[in-house]
């Protein structure tokens, strides 16, 4: 299950297009995401601005995404500007949803990568685990698997994942911790479980869910 990272990916012209608010004309749907199952159950954790996949911003981004070998010519199943108020806990992106409704049939569009482009820097991280599954919910993974002898250590858990359910710690080991640096890009297999790190101030980024090219 591969991951990738590239520094200073987002060109200034597209960054300015977003920061200036011009992208808002390209927003297809805006919704407030309320956590229905996680540690902030019943609370709004983010505002999601879903972009029209045929919009100027998405077309231009796709040109740059196709310069990365691992995702060249992959489909964009969904793309949003995410404004995260609270950190989301452990989950996978095997099924991409908007308000809990799947956007794509995974049989027709086999999931490939989750891609994140931070629009802000600071003490923000995305933690990607070694464990993965072809479903979204981590409680299901815990039912199907035993605890690990070599799981995420207390230092890393307390630093990045103190907002997550403590019982989850014994089931995961860390593959990669990505620091949020404005304009960089990173991606990981959609099977992989991952989590935002704990943060006290809002963060903003582009999130893209991709699938393998059609034959």
C-alpha cells in the first residue's frame, strides 16, 4: 500500500485562485459535516465545499496531478475544499461519501488514492497507519482483528491522537506522519486507515479521492 509526497506542488496561481475566493463560483455543493459515529458524535467537525469536477480549478489541478506517476490518469471521484473545525478520528476512505451517501460504485471505480493539498501550515498533521481494509469504519476492523504486540507507542499517541478512542491504540501502527505545509501534496492508498492529528484551530485543505483509470 503505497504513499507519496511532493514539496511545493500547488502553483501560486491556483493558490491565489482559492484564497481570493474565486473558486466559490465552482462549488457544486456545500455542507456542514456532522460526526455521526466518531469521538465528536453529534458535533460539526468540518465544512465541505464540493467542487464541480468540470470546473476550471479541477481541470487545472488534474494537469498537475497527472505529473505524479502513481496517480497519473487516475479518475477524480470527489474533490472538496475542506475547512476542518475539529479533527476526525480513525477511518479509511475506501468509500467516499457526501453526507454519508457514496459518490461512486467501488466495483465500477476501484479506489486508488486519497490526496491532500494543505492550504495552511502550522501544527497540523495527517497520521497514516499500516493497517487497511476495504471498508470505512474502524470499529469493524477491531471486530475482525486482534490487538498488536507492537502497536502505536504512547508518545506518538499522546502527541498526535489524543482525541481518538484510547482503545484504538492497540490495533494500529504508524506508517507515516505527514506535516501540513502549505502547497505541498501527499497521498496514500484509500484502503489505509488514517486520522487527523489533534488540533485546536481550524485548518483548510484540498482533499481528493481518486480511482484507478478506466480500461
